[in-house]
């Protein structure tokens, strides 16, 4: 059968999609890029916010309109938290809750009576998503979360923590590298909790990957700031471990953090960032901030702005709080009005953009090994602009002659020449 794979939401969903792509191919099926060409369409849905639930419903309806003959398989948090609603959506043939995600390919074949084609199964299991232009692969190393932040529905949807074995992760990364993928990103719902059920720690997994694979670049997904063990920053002595950490702060007010049931106070967070910057040259620290959490006063909001200025993040993902049924936060009193949340979001966006511009400006004149992506835009003068990322995950572009070879999926050094529009580093290739 011909299978089309789509995802909404987080990097963990993307990692699962890549795994399904390989499993479908190994079972003898073709993975196709266009849903209109598919016999089966698989959607890995999201439900982290009410908006994500709405997008999941809309996507299902659109997929059925585009290809009414295809079988629809729905997994992910929307399918898990709203099975009746998802099951009633037009055209859904199979629901696979998060607990059964590891068996999605098997269940799809068995319950939809879709047999494999043995001849196709003999072809190499190259990652279709990579072949369509992906230079990095997200590798799921664990699922579930032991903590219960009051705003988070994902812990309900994903269940208890479960880690993959070190050997399994190493094997997958080696397979990805053999396919030509130069960068792997370790990801999970609670990445820092990796190995808690195996008697291991995330640092042990990282050391094993660095020792037992040759993949040129290894990145870490989002890490809770309370999870990092003693000596964690020593891992970055290995040049293959990229110097970027995404540490979700969520609020710069300790009172708000208590209402969120977060396990890290602002002074502990500041000490951690200071340690990281002292130990890892040129590290880039990014974060998440939730704006307008229930009960957030003007004073508490001012504390968040002041703390963000103090830390100086390279990038901030900004989320306007919206109630999510099934979470403790939805039942808290004193919800902040939409107008106030919009004003605060604008304030934080302006601050975040200013900090990012300052951080990027400090990189002008530096030379970095860049992993070049597949995106290539034609410029008015006929040149081709190609994009990539520095080791510390800063976006870079280089303008090339139209006849220049495509740099996609290669690592080539470039010197940062200037900052364009306050957000894009423009570079020139150097002789390697």
C-alpha cells in the first residue's frame, strides 16, 4: 500500500513519524509525499492546547476531502484524549492511542487488511522524510512524564515514563547515519528523565551515542532545568554534541512557578545558565514562557520581564495561556483577560526580538561549520540563497551563484558577514 504520513505538534511527534516511515517501508509498503496518492493516510495529532485540538479536527476533515478513498489512521494526543470525538470525525478508519503507538504499523496492516508487497520490502529502508529534504532526524528516546505541571495535558495523554534501551537508540542513530543523515536530535516528553525506569541517566545515553556512533552532530531536545546531573556540562567537551540547550522557564516569577507546580526557582535557573555559559563557550540558551497564567498580577508579570532581561535568551517561544480541560490550572481562580494577555505578549515579543538581535550581532565575524538545509530561495539578482544552522542553532544564509552545487545535508564552514533585518545571519563560504 501507499502510505502518507502527517504530523501536528511537537518534535516527539515528528520522531514517531520518522520511525513509522521506516517501519512501513520495512514491511513492504511505499511512503508517499502527497496525501492524494495514498491508500492510507496517518495523522499524528496534537492536543496540547485547544487550538491544537481544533487544528487536528480541521486536518482530518481536509484530508478526507482531498482523498475520500484513502483510509485514515489517527494517533497522537488528540486521538488519545478525545477518542469519541476523533472517531466520529468524517472518514476516520482506525484510532491508535498513544499507549499503542509502537504497534501502529502492525495495527494498520491487520485492522485495515492492508497486506505488504514482498518485492518492495527488499529495497533499502531509507528515511523518506529525509529524502524529501530533511537533514536532521528526531530520535525518540523516551515517552511519558512523572511530573504534573498544572498547565500540562501532555502528561495525561502520554502516560507513565518509558525509556528505550541504549542499544536500541544507538542502533537507530547508526542506521540514520548510514542513510546520510548528519544530525540526530534526542527527544522525549521528559527527556531529562530518560532511563529512570532502566536505572540509567540521560548523560549515560549521550556518552554511549558519542562513543558508539559516528554521526557528525548530536543535539538535545527540550530539557527541564531541574533534570541536569552533576557534571552534565562536561559532556559538551565532545565537539559533536551541539552547544544549544532549550530550558523551559515558563515564568520569571517564583509565585507563578509555584502555581504551575514547576520544580525550579528563578535563582536556581539563573545559576544553571551561569554555569552553562561559563563551561560551554558560545552556548545558546533558549526557553519557553507562558503569558497570562491564572492569577498572574502586574507585579508578577514585571518580575518575568525583569528576569528575562537578566538572563538574555537567544530565543523565546511565547505561549499565551489558554485553559485546557483536564488540567489543574483550568480550575484556578483569577484567569487573565485576553486583552491583557495580548498586551503582555507584545511586550515580551519586543523584548525577545531585541535580545535575539543583540545575541546575533555578537556572532558577526565568527566562522562556524554550518549544516546546510534543503531550503533554497532564488534572489532578485538571480543568485540562490541557501539556509543552514550553526552548531549553537543560529539560522544562517549564504548567497550562491545559480550554478553552485546544492549544499543540502552537508557541513561547510562559513564566516558570518552581517545581520539582515535583525534576525538572519548572512555568511560567505570559507575554504574547508
